[in-house]
C-alpha cells in the first residue's frame, strides 16, 4: 500500500468510527463496528477515493460516499455468511457476525449498515444533485438490479450448471456492480468528462470481473490460513465458478484478458492512471 | 376506506407493480412481489399521500416516496418474521416469506426491498433537494437510529423487564419512527409551513405510539383468525408490552391519551384535518 492510500484509509476509518460512535444502542453499535473493523481491504472506498484524487476532487468531501460503499459491502458479507446462505464460520480469520453475536443480531447489523449507508450519503456536505446521483448509483448497484440479484443467482446456481454468459452475468451483478459503482461514484464526485466516465466505467467492469475470477482461482490454489476463510468451499458446494467451468488454466487466461481490458481502458484516460493501475495488483 | 383513499391505493399498487416488473430475476421478483401483495393495509404510504393531498401537493409525484415507505415496511416484516427473530409462520393469514421461499430468499427479498426503496426515491421525478431530504428522512427512520435499533431493543428486552420510558423508546424507534417519517415525507413533498410541519410531526408521534399500544392490546384481546397472525404471542414470549407493563385497562388509558394528543395536534393545522382524523380509526 502506498503512503497516499494509507492516509486515505486512516481518514476513512476515522469517519466511519465517528458515524458508528453516534449510534445510541450499544448492542447494535458493537455488532456493526465488529464487522466494519474486521480487517477488510477497503477496496471499494479506496477505488472511489483514488478516482476522486486522480481528478483533483476533494477527498474529504468524498468520505461519506466511500463510507457508504464500505457499509454496503460489509452488510453483504454479514448476510452472505449467514447459516441460511453460505453458512461460513470464519471471515478474514475471525468468527463471522452470527457466530459472534447470534443470527438475529447479525441480520439486524447488516440491515442497519445497509440503511445507514444511504443516510450518510444523503446528509453529506455536497450539492444535493450530486448526493442524489450517488444514492441512485449505490442503490442500483446493490439492489434487485445488482448485488442482491447476483446473490440469488448464485444460490439458484447451486442446483444448475451455468454457461459462461450466465456465470459472467451472475458475477457482474454479485461482485462487479458494487466495484463499478465505486468507480462511477468517484467519477461523479470529481465531475469528470463524459469520455473519462466511459473509460473509467470500462476499467471498472473489467476490474470487477477480474476480481471474481481471481477469487475463484484463489479458492482452489490458496490455503484456509491464507484466505482467512474456508478454502475449497466452492468445490465442496459444487458452486459455479470460472475454474469449474474453464479449468484452472482457462480461468487464468480469462483473468489475463480482463487485466488487458482494464489496462486498455486506463490508457484512454485524460490523466496519468498510475494510481488506478496499482489496483490490478489485487488480481495477482 | 374512503373513495379517495381507494383511488390512492390503486395508483400506489400500479406504481409498485411497475417497479417490480422491471426486475430481471424472476425468482427474486416473485419473493418481493409476494410480500408486497400480501394484503397489507398500506398505512404508511396512505399517511404520506393523505398529507400531500391535504396540502394540495401532487399525489402522482409522491408515489415513489409512498412506494419506498411500503418497500421498507415490507422488508422489516419479512426479516422480523425470520426463525432467528420472531419465528412467525403466518403473516396476514398467509405463510411468511421464509415459509414460502426458504430463509435465504426471504433475507434477500428483504434486502432488495430495502435497497430498492432508496433507488426508487432517488430516481423519482422531483427536485434533487426534495429527493435527498426524503432519502435522509427514510434512512434516519429505518436504520441504526430508528427501526432497526428498536428491533434490537425488542429482542434484548426478552431478557429484561423495561420500564415505561424504555418501552416507549423501544416503540418510538421500532414502529413510531417509520410512521412519523411517512408524515414528515408527505409534509416535505407538499412543502408545508414550519408550523404545519411541527403539528404534523406531533400528530405522527402520538399516532405512532398509539398504533403500537393498540397492537399490544389486540394481541391479548383478538383471535389468531382476526389478526392473521398468532395471537397471545407476546405473552408466550414474555415480551415487554404496554399490556404487560400497565395491565389491559392501563394500556387502554394510555392509548386514549395518545389519541387525545393526536387530535390536539391536528387542531393546530392550518387546513381541515378530517382526512388525517380518519387514521385514528385504526386505533379503535
């Protein structure tokens, strides 16, 4: 991580801690804070803040949107881990929320994080028309046209074998939509040109799909200790993954193709894209 | 129900059906539509639309906000009914969402309804500064400062006996906040004066608390068939209710006091409050 990224993350964590500190319900607050502070890589808020910074936008002003993204991502992990869903005991090497607080509190902590994400953005200190575009982008990416739909397809997919188009669609919704939203929210805050918005979106799409292919590859090549969650879980549950569909080498080739697409998109930007280029290290 | 209310509800249902019809995931769509169409009384959207109409605002323009409220209310019922929460098999005389679709789909249908509520309001056809105030009101009422916090207090309360102040606070968050938001969102849309906003808010607070006291009374006086859900459930689970704390007569007196406060507030409005007066029939 660069020094600049590290400073962004400190500011983000301080902002999120301040928001969580305002909650007048210690039980709920503890469950929300536990998952927010569970050691996530903050990829989505970092993407947003990096885009804002790349186009000389105000990082401080962008913190509520970045926090909103991390709240939504964190809620999705809490709910995905529930016994009725993926039934995971470990997340980032620690007990999952329902293991730590019980199922009811885990569901409610997720619900509160999701709801508060919109509240934090809606009450942030930027022009109303920017705030509402951020809310719209986040809701579109997270709801029935995005992440939740992808999760439904993922659960449905445990009973059928998807083809490559179906698998891509699943992941564009489940993982890709929120990563793309992170980039588009950053672009919205920085008020970039239409051409830059398009190139950033193309980068976001390729990065999002590459991110999931990389995750599928790690599931079969990494150990539980390395992952901080149970390895080989996809195979055990006969999930549709890029590895199950294309084989390990095929998945690696598909990942390389997305990295190439992401780099091509970055080359079209009107600014030096080095800070975004570094996100491709997550795919190695 | 008056003819005017009936027309409002038809317009609302058509709007919600249109929004649900745009979801490109039949499994998710079916679970969301099942609960939206499960025969709810639509008290919250009706309150909002009645306030808008009372102050000569545009009801058509207010439909997205009304739908957003009903989406949030419906998500809260789906999650409250889950086995880890209240574990209810019946809701409005029909199988609850998790009984019909399984737990995972029920959780996800709730998540999507909550998220889409904000998306529908954010993309509605009114000025950006109004939309963002509606999003802020809804998030504040539904999240960690409102409904979710109330639900956490309710679950925590199964292990301790609350005093009257604690019970009121629980219900102001769990039930009252969203009813108050309905009224304040309507007042925001109709751009009422500060004095009317204050009187409407006082009405909303009294109505919200009265609504919950009435619910607690019904739990011990009505049958399962009348309620469409399991009667005497609060007693069986040793929940804190106004009846358990004040006795049946005490609860009835507390309800009468809230009705009086609601009527006093309505008398302060600058317009004829008859349409809002009729909502007090829900408390009989």
